[in-house]
């Protein structure tokens, strides 16, 4: 099993920094889990304006990410509450 790398866009870094400590820990834990288990996970694709991106559900929060299959890089694009995160386009 090959290792996946995780990168954060500037917006995702800001989003992560704005979360309270407990939620930030949950998000980091889930992203780490995704990185380690990515080869056995089925990514959840988004549609419409977000076509080509994927989501990771953490309770009421979502992590929106892109995948570079060739380079094995997961790029975190946005982190936000499910009622607001999809309105960032």
C-alpha cells in the first residue's frame, strides 16, 4: 500500500484555524484517517458546480477535497458547516 500525501489550500488552512479546538482535532483526526485508509475508501464525489471534488463528512461539517490520482495527493480545499460550505463558489 502506497502512502498518500495531504496538502491544504490557503482557504482550507484558514478554515481549519477558525475552528474551535475540539472540532479542529476531530477534523485533523478524520483527515489523517482518510490519508492512511485512502486505498480502501470510496471517495464521495460532488456534482454540479463542485463536479471533480469530493467530500468527507464529519458530523455536520464537511471537508471538500480534490484528488491527484497520479501523484497520490489529496488537496483539502474547504472545511465548513454543511449548510454553508457549498456556497463558496
